[in-house]
C-alpha cells in the first residue's frame, strides 16, 4: 500500500477554497506591485510611466504565470501552498513521495492555464484533476504530525501519555 493510499483524498470544496485563497494572494501581490510601480513612475518621469503602463496592460497575461510559479515553488518547498495549509491539504506524488521540480512546474502551469480541468476531480475516485493525472499527483488531507496515536512508536518501558 502506498503512502498516498493511506490518506483521505481532498475533495472539491477544500481544493477550491485553497485555490481561491492562493489566487487572491497572487492577485493582491501583483496588484500591489503594479501600484508601487505606478507611484514610482509618477515620481521618476515619463519613461518609467510608460513601463508602468505596459506592466499594467500585461497584467492579464502576467497573472497566470505568477500563479504557476507561486504554486510550484510552494509545492516544491513545503508540499502545499498557503491556501492548502489553511485548509489542511497537501499535494504529493501518487506513490507518496514529494513532488519534484518538473512535476511541480508542469502542474502549476496546467492549473494556471487550464483551471477548468480541476472539475475532473468530481468524477475521479481519487479526486484527481487533469493536472494531477498528467503529473501523477494526489491532493490529500494532512491532519498534522500528531493526529494518530497508533502511528507514534512507543519505546519499551515508556507509557503513552
């Protein structure tokens, strides 16, 4: 039995709320950055103002790329994004190992550019979306390190508290 099979798969509600939280973090971060660029551009002059206007125009195209990198970096470093941590879920490979860098970036790009593919988890028995199927990942509930007492080894001569 694989490590992922011992966990409960996360459903659409927890995954959707986590996605919305992460998307809001990215939107507010990028919007704040563009606002700061606009203020700097007003002080710096016409050339900087043109750059700020170009950045604001590219916002719609730039945002999915930032979301993909944001998700991939968090999946690589912690196995979860801040939104996923808030909801108590984590992403891992189907065999229970952490997601590698290539899988994390492909998964992030697919999620950012094809979010409708997430609906596939409604009909999949392991609640895998299209981006999970492509890179062989699952999203599982992660109740924390001390959630199950029967998994904590007890040394001989010591009592469980």
